[in-house]
């Protein structure tokens, strides 16, 4: 392969700029070092050593930068979940504050804490059953046991949605269709995503303004395109058809060799049949122009709506089709646990989360990182091993668990027990 062809291949297949530089340096080094059967060389030993020194330096800088970025991303993500973490941990710690509490009392408090955090009934039931199993198998249980179960079950639930990474087209531009109701942060998410794809992965991004329904929607998207430093296609004057705008954007993307096309759509409720029919027409247009498009159909939901996001996502999934969720304003809610219930109940992965207001505050969603930030976990490996052991013990235990002789757990201080929640109240939380 000619060096110019090698560089083109690297730039096309390896997206992170640092990774491309590293790969190109190594490829250049390989190209400049002649095969063993060659009698004559065009470079000296010193030149050869310099080449590999440059390659090693590039590799070192790449991994240092990757570690720095990961650390910053984790810190920002953890900070964004501060409200939810404070509320959730406060409730959890209160479970172990009652001296001599029975298992039934502990389970009731734990159930209240989980449902209040919008974790969802399915995952809540699994967690409670695990705690019962531990109590029977060991005759006792600890706060670490409960934390390990919480972490393990929530992480498992978040994996049920499948891969959280954005899908890329096998060939040609990747088309991302963005959906959602008004006020969810759809346009803002598009702008932040465009910025990330351009700045962090070096991809050539095109925005398609297909929201011709809301006043000033096109102008707003143009502002975000300018901030993200990406190109945009807007409807032709006098042509208000969103499908026509999508068609035009596909032509521009194919002719301009764009890597990604992000399509904005009109904000709507899923029961708006007229706008839903319009969306179907956009999808057909995209697929006709670019085979396999849209490769992603992202539903944008505001974290502030909590469990109501489950109903929204269910409607969109049934009527339109959704491949992933983008959750906005996660830093402003105290009930981020709803993410677990949405993924668990619908099997739709969360792919992006917004944890701030700046251009760089849109993050990839990682299930384990989310749970660790929510639970303020420091030693994930220990909890992971503990949960694996608990899961194995439960699998080997009898299916029916009796708690007639419930063990008790000691705690440092005594507090008056709260009144039991009514069944009616718990049923309401579970819905």
C-alpha cells in the first residue's frame, strides 16, 4: 500500500485524532524500515532509532491524553448526578440507622428508597429478593452486601438495552434521526453532538433542518451549527416540506463526502398523527437516498419528567421506532434512577446524557459508570466480586425463601421507626 493510501485509510477508519496520529506514525515507521531481504537501505541506524522514538512518544502522549480525558469525563459525570446521589444515599443510609431492625423492616425501607428514586418495580423486586436470599444463606447481611446487590442489579438492568455506543454506517454517511416532544432539549442535544463528533472524532458533520413546524426552529439550529462549527442544510425558500429538506441534505452529504448527517425533526407528541405521518415520510426519504438510513433514531427526553419518560418512550417505540435515548438535564434532577426503569422495561439503551449547559457537557452513557456515580462507589471491583458470589449462592439456594425467622442487623444508633407505608401508596409508586 502506498503511503498516501495508508494515511487515507487510517484517517477514514480511525476517528479519534490522537489515535490517527499514533497509527500514522507507526505506519510511517514501518514503511521506512526496509524488509530484511533488502541489501541496501536508505536510512541510517540513527534515523531508524529516531523514527521509533517518535512512535513511542506518540503512543505515550496518546495514552496520557486518553487517561486525562477519562478522568475529566468521570468527574463531570459524577458532578452531574450530585442531586440524585445525595437523595438516594440519604435514604439508603437511613436503612441501617435503626438498631435491631428486622429484615422485614429493612426491606420495607429499602423498597421505599428504591421506588422514590424511580428505579422501577422490576429491578426493585430483584434487589429485595437478593437481600432475602443473602439473609437466609448467611444468617445475616451487611451494608456492603446491600450495596453490592444494588450495584449489580442496576448495572444488569442497564445492559438489557444493548450497546450504548452510537451505530455507524458500514459505508457512506451515518444518518442520525433525532426525535422528541417540544421542550425536551432536542435542538441543544443536536448542537452538542455535532460539536463532539467534529472536535473529538474529526468527523465531517452536516445538520439537516427538517423542523418546519415550529417558528424560528431553523434559525435556532443555524446558531447551533455555527457554535459547533459544522455545516447545515436548510429548506429552500417557499418549500416547507420536511421530507424535501431531508432529501436535499442527503444529496449534499453524498456529494460533499460527509461522515455524519444529523436530522432535526419537529417536536411532537407521539399521538399527533399528522406529524407522525410526516416523520414516516422523512424516514422513507432518508432510506431511499442512503441505504440503511436512519442508522440511529434517538429519542430526546428531559430527566426532569422522571418516570413519565417511560410512557413517552413506550409510545415512540411502538409507533415510530427508537434505537436509543438521549437524556438531557440529568444534572438538574434528583430522581435519575428512572433511567434504570426505562432501559429495563423497554430494552432501549441510553446512548447520550446531558450533564450541564456547555457545549462539552454531552457525554456517552456508560451503565456501570452511571451506577457507580449514583452510589458513590470507590471500589467497584470488590462490589462486583461480592455480587457475583451472592448471585452464585442464590442460584444454588432453594427457590422458596422463608423469612419467618428474620435476622436482625445492628446499627450504631437507635431512631424511632417510621410508620409503614400503606399498600395503596406503594402501588402508586410502582406505577
